[in-house]
């Protein structure tokens, strides 16, 4: 197993000691009845202190599993972390004991989940649930933790927190509950906040508010943010750097401007083209042809080749790896000479793509 | 909350009213002649006619029912047609025995069922889970009286570990105050007798508790497994809580909800099962009394016992529902 030394372009560009999280060649497999699903299949990236990165891809591409692996929240078995390192502040989280890992969870790394409706425990007040984490990690008394809970609710823009703190989750709306989740996640001043589709289950207007809130608290507290989403609009508004995932791999990285305005990977390009835009009324939506490959039977070469409009000979034979590219910002034979392939790459520059065009 | 309780109690009235009609009809449809039962060999047509007139059995059924209902409303549950003793007096003497047995069975079923269910859930799909499932399948399949007899034969007669008859050693004499053996023995200052009473309680409790044990085990297992997959359990883990705290505070607290309801519903089954269990273990309670009453065609006793049991069942489930409100804040009784 080769451990790539290079990481994402943005991380390298500012190489220094401010790297907070570095994931190296992470592989998370699920052993199920029908075989093995390689949900995360050799993912490497890093997050600097205070950085915001977006992890983008369609459902089932391994985004959430990547996050849950970092938090070590997967049930093992059926999950297996087959290889990799997750270096957080110099320590490999995968080698920590369960006890040590608990001090990281909720304290150093906090997580917000997709479903605010079901992510809070129905039988406890929101105050109880926030105070629980505070008491655990900050060793505060019950009273102090309760006050801290009120403060956290105030900090996420909840009116009348003294009253809300005593309410049960079912008394709050979805947007309000997501605010509570954010308050809970931020209550212990984490260094990294992982938000897994935090706005997907919410109304569009509430989505905007929650995104605004996440950006706002991120600015205020300086916590690093890893935003997982399938929504490129959310990414465009919220993050600086983007990782695009496809079938368990990172296929493209770069600043949000590079990736969204001038994507390299045909998959990213397809994603952008499939966003509905104004002036498209009455036309069919653009889609990426074909379907996500069967996880039990991945194509031999590039995972995206069967759906790729630019696929050429090496794509069916050789598996492109992002860390072998130069610069390592895209996993595609259009940009990198295929090893041992007599066919030269069709080196293409970044070029602008019009959304929905 | 008070309003809810009052409403629930008021809601019990039509249930009891309906039950009184069913019971009345049922008793009058039963084959058998009260004359023969009461007069026995002294039965003559003349005596029988006099008795029927005295008991009002010649009146139309509606008149008989209204008379019955009237006495119920006055709190008069009737008297034995055999010895004319008031139902309530006799019932209250025997009921503590049934309560003791029912509570014993409940302690056995809940005390063992919940840990077993949690164990099976934690090791779901393993051999341990299989063993627990097999035990509960056994418990639910075997009739109370069969299990009772097997326990008597094995642990009483065969091994001689535990007594199999009565509530306390019949040779011992002491004053009964409350008719609860476990309380009376302590009131009498006789811990040795208390131990004896507990020993008498063990086998009947196991026999009676086997079905509730099976049900509680399975419900606990299913409930714990279901709750374990809830998003909020993942949230709790993501907070960095210990597995133990996640288990007790976040999983069990929610898993309790369906288990509580089922425990309440089991009380009905326990009261019914007590009839059989008391017969097998010669246990001096309401159940055995009712079996005797059925044999003697002493229908007032049967009728009133069923009515009182139904009332108890309603009250227990009301208590469970109120308890449920404390466990589950989503329930608002307004």
C-alpha cells in the first residue's frame, strides 16, 4: 500500500504547521451478504485550521462514510477500515483507544447530521442534551453547563433561549432543531466541525438561514469546517475549497472558483451541467448519462469511464489516481499520461463551464 | 394531568357498564340449575320454586339485570349463593394472596426479561441471541399449568428444594393482619416465616411469570434494537459519551416506552393465569376460589370477580398510561 505524501492542492499551497486534519489513503469497506462495498476507496485530503472545505458528490459516493470514519462512528463490523491514517493534531485517530477517541468526539471534532427531526433525543429537553456534552468535556457543574446551553442557543440565533432550553425537540421546528444541533456541536468549541448535509432536510428559505448561520459561527469561532453536500449551490456559498467525490474516490480538488467555474474532471463538469438554470424553462434537464457503477462490480479502469463523454482508450484499462496527477488536483487520463499506455493524454486546460449549459 | 385522569376514569364507566351486560347475559346463558347447586339432595320442585322466587329468578331478564345493576351501583357485589357470605368480604380475604402471586410473577418476568432482552439485543444474531429467543419461545408456548406441574415434580417432589403447596408451611400458626404473607410474617416479627413465605412464592411465580417473561424479553430486545439505530443515538455517540451512558441514558430511556405498555397489558394475563397457577400450587387466592365457585355454580362470585378483575385491569393500565406521560414528553394529556 503506497501512502501518498502529497495532499490536496490548497493544503499544499499553504504547507505549514497549521494542518489540523490530514487523511491519508483512507479505505472503508463494508462487508455485507452480497460481498464487499468499498465505500471509501483510498481518500486523501487535509484541512487547515479555520479552513472551510466542501466534500461534494452524489448520494452513495462515500461522503458520509468518510465523515463517520473520521469520527469513528461506524459499526465495526460490518464496516472495516481497511487502511489509512487520520492524523488530527499530530495523532492518528485510528490508533486511539475508544476512551481517547471519546475525548476527541464532541470536543475537538463535532458533527452535525442531515436529519434534524430525528437527530435529537425525543425524551430530553434541548438544554439537557447540550449540557450533557458540556458537562462531559468541560467539567462544568450542572448549573454552569445549563447556562452554557442557554448561551449556545443564543449564539445560534434562537430567540428567548431561556424558554427554548426547557423545551423538548418535538416542540421545535426543523430549522430550529438544526440550530439546536449546531449549538450542541459548537458548545464545546470544537476545532473541526463536520456538517453532513446540514440543510438537505430543510425548506429552501431555512436552508439559506442555516448556511448563513454556519458561515457566521465559523467566522466568529474560527473553527475549521468540513461541509458535506450534494448541492453545489451550497458549496459555492459556503466553502473555500472543494473535494469532489465519485464512487469512493476523490476525483477533483481545488478552490471553489477553480472547481465550480472551470472544472477539469468530466464528472464535475457533468454535475455542473445538470444544475437547472434560468432560461432553461421547457427544456430537459441535463443529466450525467448512465448510473453510478455497481459497488460490487467496479469497472476495471476509471470508475467514471462508462458514463464519461470524453472517455478514450486508457480510461477502460487504467485506474487514474489523483495523487499521481501533476498537479494532484484531478484523477483523469485527460490530464495525466497513463502509465505504460502508448496513448498520450489529451492534456486539457481548465475551461469554464456554464451551469446548466 | 388531573383532567386526563378524571377523563380516563369516566371513560372506564361505559366499559364496566358493557361488561356488566356481557357478564349478566353470560351467566344466565350458562347451563346448570342453581336449584340443584344450592339445594343439592334436598331439591324438590316446591323448594326450588320458592328459592327461584326468593332469588328473583322468575322475573324477566331485564328486571333481573336492572336489579343487578342497581345493587352494583350501590357498591353491593352480591353474596355467595352457597353460604350467603358477602362477596366483598370473602374477596378481600383472598385477594392479597393473588396480589402477592401476581407481583411475584411480575418481579420474575420484569427482573429477568429486561436484562435478557438487553443481552439479546446487544448480541443480536449471535448464538446468545438464539438461546434467549429459544427460552422465550419456550416460555410463551408452554401452558401455565403444564409448566406448573413440571416445576412441582422437578423442584418440589424430585429435588425437594422448594415447597409446592400453599403460601406458607401449614403447620405454622401466626396471626394474619393484612393477609399479605410477606407483610404479616414481618409484622409478627418472624423473619424465619418470612423466608418460608418467600420460598413458597418462588415456584408459583416462575410458573405464572413464564409467559410475561417471554413477551417482555422479546419486546425489550426488539425495542432496544430499534432504538439503537435511531439518529439520536448516533448524535449521543458523536458527543463523546461513554457507551454505558449512551446505552442507559439514550437507548434504554426510549426503549422503555413500549416495554412499559406491554408490562401493563400483561397484568390482565397474570390475573387470568393466577386462576390456573393457584389451582396447581394450592394457593389460597382469588383464582382458586373462583375455580371452586365455578364448580359450585356459585355464579355471583364468578360474576363479581370478573367485574373486579376488569376494574383492576383498567386501573393498572391507567396507571401505566400516566407513567408513560412521565417517560415520554411527546405525550400531552390535555
